[in-house]
C-alpha cells in the first residue's frame, strides 16, 4: 500500500514538472502583459506544489522496504534539486519581457487592430486567463484533497497497527506476569521441598544414632552375659 502511494506521488510529481518545463520553455517566452503575469503565477504555485510533493515523497520514503528505500532516496534528492533549479529558471524568465516576436505583436499587432476587435480580444483573453486560473486552482485543490485523503488513510492504518501492537504488548505483559507468578510458586515449592528434605535428614540422623546406641547396648549385654558365664 505504501509503495503504491509513493508511486502515485512520484507520477504526480513527474506530470507537474513536465507542465512547469513546458510553460517555462515554450509558453512563457511568447506571452506578454497580463497573460505572462498569470502564467508566472501559475508556475510559481506549481513549483510550490512540486516541492511539497518532493517533501511528501521524502516522508513516504520511510515506509518503503529497505532495498526500495535505498533505490528511491537518490531520486528524492534529485527532485528537490530539480525544483530549486526550476525556481531559478522561473525567476530569470520573470525578469524578461518575452521574445522579440511577442513584443512586436504587442506593439504593432494590437495597434493595427481596430478598437472594437482589440476590445473583444482583450476580454476574450481575460476570460481565458480566468478560466485557466480556475482550472489550475481546481486541479490543485483536487490534488491537495487526494493527498489529505491518502494521509488520513495512512493515519488510520498507522493507528490500527499501533492498536495491534498495543494488544500484542498487553498480551505479552500478561504472559510475563503469569510466568512470574508461576516462577514464584515454583520457588515456594522448592523452599518447601528443601525444608522437608532438611527435616527428613535430621530424622534420619536421629534414627541412625538411636540404632547405633541400641546396637552398642546389645553388644555390651552380650559381652556381659558371656563374662558372667565364664566367671562361674
């Protein structure tokens, strides 16, 4: 599951970077005025989103298996470096005014057009720009919502795993407590057995001494009887 999420983020990042490169290399050089400023704003937002995706990939990297994590780590560092480089490129493009052809169209084409046509093109451009910004904003919100849902799902999965671990730890603790009680009972039985063995040993020694005394007295009586018979 974590690997699939990582792949989805990586695919989304690649598409975002491709869009940024196309706008910086192809679209922006031909734009001037409000359209250029709007395209630069969209590029800036996408660069911010691309960097956030790179950071999210860095977070998801921790959940990958060891070999996959080792293979993906250099790519994440490359992604962050790539975003920083594109930010510098965007700043350089923002400092320019567009290429010669776009400037010529801005100065000559608009002046050659009729005021009515120029007014219609201007409003059409504004509508298209607003539409572009709205679509970009909706896409950005959709991607952000998807990432929030993914993060929420990961949080639920993590909570489930944590609860399972806590249950296992609780079960292991109960087993340890039961084992400790059994060991204490066994130790008590061992102490009782040792006391019983000491008591039996003392009784055995006492019986041995009594038996020895009886034997000594018996021998003494036999000798006494023999002595009396010999003397008579």
